[in-house]
C-alpha cells in the first residue's frame, strides 16, 4: 500500500517507487514566482495504491478564481475517496462511472460553497488585494481535474481495466511499452472547462475514456499539468534526470506554472 497527497507549499522532486504490480514516478513543484513568494501552489496531486488497484487525482486550481488552491484540494480529496469506494466490477462500466461522477460533482457544491464562504484570508494582504479576492469569492473557487483508476485483472498478462475522467487541459498519455498509443484530446477551449465550488461543472461535460472502450492494450500512463507542457512534444518517455531538469528550467520562465507529474506502469 502507498498513498500520497501534495503539500501545496513543498516541492517534491521526481520520486520513483517500485512495487510488485505497479511502478510509478511522481513529482510536484510550485511555479517559480510562487516559490519566491513562498505562496501556496494551485495544483493538487493525490493517489493511492493497494494490491491490484491504483487510484489517482490531479487538480489544477484556476488562479483567476477565488483561491484556486481551495477547489483543487477539496475536489481532489473528494474524487479520491469516491474512486476508492468503487468496486472493480463497477469501474468497468464507463457510462455508469461518468453518470455517477457527474452527480457527485453537483452534490459537492453546497459543501464546497460553505467552505469557501468560511475561508479566512491572511491578515497580511493589502486592502486592494483583499477587496479583489472578496469580489472573486462571490463566484467561488475553481479547478480543472483528471482522475482515474487502474485495476489489474490478470497478473500473468498484466491486463488491466482503466477508467479515466477529465475536465480541463490536463494531460493524459497512454503507452504500450515504448509506443504511445493514445493521448486524451485537449485544445485551447479546454482551459474553460472546470469545476466550480459555486456552480459545479462549467463549459461542457466530463471527458471519459476506458481501456474497454479503446480496445487497444496499454501498460503505462503519464498524467501531468500544463506547467510541464515542455514534454508535450516528446515522443518517448523522458528519464527522471531530464524531467527534473525540465522542471528546474521552467521556474525561470515568465510563463512558469505549477507542475504535477505522475507516471504509472503495470
């Protein structure tokens, strides 16, 4: 068993874990400017693995909303609990999973709205910034997300059932060995898809995918936030040293953004 949840004020270098059925790498870093200000990151990565199952969530808080880190942590925590509660058999039904998730995303709005309304802003904020944030509080906190679970159903062949759900421009790439076989489609319009603590899903429905629906085998998955867009064009899976270098280089970029990365193989 292994569990991880981001500390939104602490960097995690690319870390490798080797287990009997799953091997995985993960890392987390705030944007360069956020690190300099010692502020809270907007990404939130969480996952859990035990025996033959791996569940994960990556949320990217929307910085233009009210404290996007709040929605990211709240939603990631709720999604991971839900994913862990689903049976192996239930996770095989993509349509039922999508319908259940859609319902939960609506049910969580009231609780999330109460949390946002009760959130106390730091006393050190300037009056101008405080006024801006209080204005944003009215519309709630927002986050994009991708989540899923992998259930190994045959130890010998490593065949697995996989369910994925996404809203926003987070990256999901699937591999069979060294061959990339699928990339969950995204475009510029996806940046407007997200979940709001005030209104639930915004700008479209959830995108889902499953190993059963794709009908093509794969045994590895890369999931990462747009802060690591530098690897979008890579046609092979980057080694740990290169990943770490790319993360470090991104901190000095004017467009530096929070980075969350998860690489799962089975």
